[in-house]
């Protein structure tokens, strides 16, 4: 599994938490790491607004890639996917108290200057790797 130091290095290279999570699962799910990185790029930092944590969003994409339904009226497939989403969210919330980036980091990236403050304080490098690790560990358990 990827280490906190490797995650921090990726962050310093402008790779977002959502990308780290999804690329770790990409090949097992039938995608290239590049495809997964592109697909998940817009979801870092709670979609750069402090909304749903990017690590959680990356995990949701992985769950969707494995369990997502795509046929109309597939209520059974939809229910199975929703159960996995709920299982993931409950586990993440139990460990961290929220799936919302601004709650987890203490920064609201929708506000001017907040991303710069978070970067300058080192909070993202200190805090976010543990959210990525948790997302990956929970995925390992439920996938």
C-alpha cells in the first residue's frame, strides 16, 4: 500500500487526494492509472470547494466502477451499489467524524485565500494523507 510519504510527495506534485485513491485501484478495475487520474482530477479538495472529501470521492468512483449499475430498472444492482456506498461512508465517518473536506481540514476552499492558508500551514500535508489511507483501507475491506 502507498505510504504517507508517497502521498505527500504526490500532493506536492499537484496530484489530488481523489486521484491518489482512484489510481491505486485503477488497474484492478480495468482502467489505466492515467485514465483514473484524469477521471478523478476534478474532485480534489472537495471539488475545490471543501465539499465531499476528495479521498471519499475517489473511493466513490472506485465503488461505482466495480458495483455501479448502468442498465435501466436495475434496482438490484442499484441497491447493491448503494449498500457499498453506505458501508464506506459509515466506516469513514466512524473514523473521522465527517466526509466533508472543510470539516476534516478546517478550511473552506470556496473562500478566497483558504487554499493558500491550508498549504502554508502544512495542514494538507499533515492531515490529508491519513484520509487517503483510510479511504484505501476501507476500500480494501469492502471491495
